[in-house]
């Protein structure tokens, strides 16, 4: 699907919103204003953006502990996300979920997930529902390289193939599962080769290049919508930060981090490409930058001042009412 002028502006807004959201969360976390734990998506923005640009609110995604980028790309309300990260009453989950559980079901965002690989069977369910109801909806299950070692992911891959479900396994290979490098945790020659073991095609894309991800994701999603069944897309995406905020990263060569920041910055690359071929102007991009910064600033100020859940809210939202 070729990207028109408005699509490019939208893609840049997503990339930039994720980038600035995460930079600010990092800063606030360091200052101690955010409770709990957080894992940032910095460096991987092009993956969420490249996939979600092909989806509507009727399509579903499942996410991971590193979920802010997926939420933003799927269109979740940034202000309510920030409220949730601050555990405030008007957050997406009424302040009871925090960073690792942000969900907005009506947007098709089935939730970030603190259990590695556990989002994948949820997306499988959405794909089964889409097929059973005779729709052309699809589901995308985001997961890290480490998640491909989980049994529930294997079972989901098998079931998706057997039932020919419209499910895409979007694997973000950032080279690490927590502090363990992929060379040590992956038994197979590659993640893509695992898909073959389940009888599923796989493709690979440079996860620091929005356009490469957009193309690979588009092919897999179009195939699934047309009834072609599941596919795995592995995106090689750099993790700019530690596993979590506060991770000293003693297991990582500082030159590696410097190198990926300099050479694998998906926001910078996007800017260079669209300015280079003249499809967008610097003024258009700068205007988005200013709007995004304003949105993030307002979100943080509002989140800090917002009320916390009340004691009597403790027992609500424990079970969903069907
Ligand atoms: C079932 C389960 N096992 C272990 C953990 C602890 N844990 C949290 S994140 C993580 C690594 C996940 O690696 P990956 O899937 O590559 O995601 P990334 O953090 O690189 O985005 C682990 C082992 C967990 N949360 N859930
Ligand atoms: Mg990883």
C-alpha cells in the first residue's frame, strides 16, 4: 500500500510521539515521580508504527511489558496513558494497572502484559473470533525475541496454522531477553526459522527502518485479511535503554549503545528520507514536533495533579462483566 502525504505525516506523528513519550517517562522515572517499574520502547518505535499503520480500531493487537509504543501506535489516548503510568483514577485502567498493563479494548489494544509471551494467546483468541465471525479483521501479537522461547507462543503458532487464523506474530528482536544475549538464549539458527517448524512463512525486516517494517507488515497483514493464514515477521530492532529503567547494563558494551543510537535511529532516518525525497517539508515535521512536545508536557502536568483511585475503588474492575 503506497504511503500518501497524510499517511507520512501520521507515521511521523506516531514515531515522534512514542519517542518523546518515552524520553519524558525516562526523565520522570529518574526523578522519582513515577511509581513502579517501567521498560521503555526507545529505539524500537518503527516496529509498532510500521505495523499499526495498517490496522483499524476493529483489528486487535496484544503487547508486552515494553508496551507504551504499541499503545500509542494503536491510537490509545496519550493523556490517559500517562495518567495510568502515574496510577491515577482517570487512567486507561483507572490507575490500577500502571505501565505494564495499559489497555484500551475499544481501540483493539488488548493490553500490555507483564508475563512474557502471555499476550500472544490473547491475540490468537481475537484472530479466532475474527475468522469465526466471517470478518476480514486481523490480530497482531507483538513479542520480543525472548518471548519466542515461551510454550504458549509455540502453542499459539501451531493453533494459528492449524486453524489458518488471521494472526501475525510480530517479533521484535532487540538482541536481549532481560540481560541475556540472543546468542545464548536462542537454540534455533534464527527466530524466522522457528516459524518454519510450525509450517508458517516468515519474513524479516530492519526494525530501525519504518519503511521496511511497513512493507513487511503490510504484506503479512494483507495476506491474513485475504484468508491466507498466519505469518511471522521478525524485526531486528535496537534497544536504546536498559531492560528496565535503572538497569546499569554492565553486560553491555557502551560502544554498542553509542553505535545503535548514531546509526539505527528510526526517527532520524525517517526524517532524512522524507526530506531527502521531498515528500515532506521540514516545516511540516517541525510543526508535529512542537505539537507532540506540547501534548507530552500537558499529559505529565495533568497526570501529576490528578487524583488517585479512592479506597472504595479497590474492589471494582477486578472481574469484567460480560
Ligand atoms: C513468564 C515470564 N518469565 C520471565 C519473566 C521475567 N522477564 C520479564 S521481561 C523478560 C525478557 C523478555 O525478553 P524479550 O521477550 O526479548 O522482550 P524485551 O524485554 O527484550 O522487549 C523476562 C525474562 C516474565 N515477566 N514472565
Ligand atoms: Mg528482547
